[in-house]
């Protein structure tokens, strides 16, 4: 499985005509699955349409530029400002992105299938969660592409199933949002986003460090990660080619011999955050502060990597934390 170019906590939208059921379900769901509930289908549709895709520099979408000259539009060159990706983490409203809808079937204004059909233009994943609709209705809706999952309320483990499917569909949502950019990234210095071995490594790190959101980072190439409290870490990723470039630059800048040997032997990952990143004389006596032990992921090629904790102020803007988002929402729940 490939690595999503970015992923952050998002919103599960619950739609059921029973207000008491919605309150009970919202209370029982895992707190990490932030939710918003509607007992009126028209109000839900209006709100979801307002959250729909918008064009603009701060809409959470990634914008590519197109250079058609001297070719036709079908042969144009496409460029992406990769910094846009991690800038999503500076947007406070990112956690309000509706990624999964959980919809009741039997409702007075329109049934759940009709509601999903009315919202099929939105990228949200959809779960039909009902005690009424039979298997035939669900299969037909699934085959028509109106729903992505079907769960019976009457099942003994219905809540557990629902939480598992919400998490799975949130992953699918972000995969669908980012997959079109994958080929573009792999043509540059980001082949790791399409390497199953590297994706497996990142999933382990996300779990070990309790990471809730991550973004492909541009300079240096890697993955920017945040835990729920907003503590940021940067996973710097190097290849044989980029490590050779580090060594050559270090040689050209008369770096200390000990640093040259460490680079040549692939023992360290450097990240000089001051100046222009060159191995200047100013770093000669303290270069150990700017490196971390290298670890290797053996995939389609060798990826050398290390984790660097980021201090407040090291990023261009502060990122609001998911924990703060959940605390702010507590009175509304």
C-alpha cells in the first residue's frame, strides 16, 4: 500500500432522524473520531455543500501550474509547489474536513440511499448504518457507487464495526485525494511515496510516535509529522544519490574529515537549518548538533532516514493541534 501524500484527522458526519440516537452514537464513538451530527437531511445537505471543494490559495487543495508553450494543452508540462502540501497543516479548519458520512436509511424527508445520491458529487466516503434496509437495498446502492460500506445497527458489534470502517474509509478518502499527484512526486526526489516498503516503515513510526497527521515535506525531502498535541517531527529521507550530493558539497566546502567519513559511510543524516545549508566553516566545530544517526529502509532502493524534533518557531507558521480542536468542541458535544 502506498503512502498518502498527506493525512490529517477529519470529520465524521452522522445523519439520522433520531436526535437521541445521534447523541448516544456521538458519545459512544472513540473521541479521536471527531463527529458532527444532523437529524435533518436538508440541513445536512446544505452544510456539506458549503464544505465542498472551493478554488483559492487557502482552500486545502493542492494547485498545479500548467505550461503549454510551445505544446498543445494535452502535452503541457505540469508543476506543483510541493510546499503547498505541508502548508495544509497551518490551516486551522483542516480538522473540519468531512471525510466520512454515516447515514441512516429510514428517514422521513428522504431515505439514506436518496441522501447519498444527492451527495454523490462530494468526495466523502459513505456508510449506510441502518436497522431497516435489507441486503438487496444495500447491495444495489453499493453497486451504483452510492455507498462504500453497509452496517446493520442490530449487529452485536455494530459500534466496533463502525469505528473500524470509519478509520479505513478516512484512509481511502485521503488516498483518493492525493493519488493523482503521486506520479508527479516520484519523478522528482520523492520516489519513497510510492514504495510499499517505505510506506510500511512510516505506518510503524506513526503508531510508535502516536502521530495523527503527516505531510510530504519539500526541503529537505521527507515527511512532516505531528502528534495530537501538535509536537512536530521531520523524517528526513535521503537516497544514495542525495547522500552522494551531500558528500560532494561537504568536500567542496572543506567540511571536517570526521563529517566526510560519516557521510561516506552513510552513518548520519545531516540537516543544517541555518544559513543556506552548505557545510561552511561556521559549522566545523559543532556539526554534531545538525545530524542524526542514519537508519536505512531497503525498498526499491535504499532510503536513509532520521527523525528530527522541531522546536517551536522552526516552521513558517504554528500548527494548531488536534487535541486543542477536540477540547474546543467538547461543549458542542
